[in-house]
C-alpha cells in the first residue's frame, strides 16, 4: 500500500519537475592565450607558458593547471574548484599575469585572460577533405565555406584550423651579420 502511494505520488509530481536542457552555469575554468610571433614551440614553452604558469600557480583554489605550447602561441588552462567564484578567480589571474609582464618577451602580444563560456563553445565541427593539398583545402575553406557559414543566422564565430602555417627558412651567415653590425632580430 505504501509503495503504491509512493508510485502514484511520483507519477503526479513528475510533470512538475523543472528540467532545463541547457542550464546556465559557470564552469570554473580560465584560459590565457598569448601570441608570440615567430617563436618555436620550445621558446614559447620556456619564455611564455612556464612564466605564466609559475605566476598563476599561487592563485587560490586551483584544481588543475596545464599549458599547451605551439609555434607562436601559448595556451594556459586553469581549472578551479567548483566552489571558487569564477569572476573573482579571473581577476586574480589577470593580476598575476600583469605582475609578470616584465618577465615575458617584449615582442609578444599581450596575454588574453578569459573565463570559459559554455555558450560560446563550438556546437559543430566540420572537416574538409579531398584530393588537394592541405594548404589548398585550407584556402578553400577560408574563402568559400567560412563565408557561407558566417552569413547563416545565429552563427557567432567560425574558426578555420588544421593547415600548417607557411614558413620561410633563412640561413644566416654569422660573419656577414657581424660585418654589418646587425643582430639576428634585425634581419
């Protein structure tokens, strides 16, 4: 009898349960993106990522701290405990990063600190493939596919990724460089 009453109460109460498919929630994650034009991934790691990681490691409530260093770009990802206020943590991270700006290389773009926003996370990923080089596919996607998708209603941002950046190899003669009294950065 008691079980039957609980089942009936459950069936009656079920339609009244509040359900939200996309609940509004702040993920306690912060990203720091820094561009270091022309630098190899090893330089980015030692001169940018490691410096920023050391600076933000002192911020309270960190659950996980990691970085990704690529040619010309550093990403530092900080995940905080769920009970940490994300806005306060973001400000603490900004303060920590601004405190080490003088230790970072002078030719970097200023680090961008932003909290993770689930609403701006990608909801769709497309892959382009075909009998062309990766560079040709990248240019096709950038010139044609990107414009079509961006012009669609409700689309906030389109990013193209995957192709390697073009590079030029320059061999420098140290003796001639010294003869012209130039540094490697002036070339």
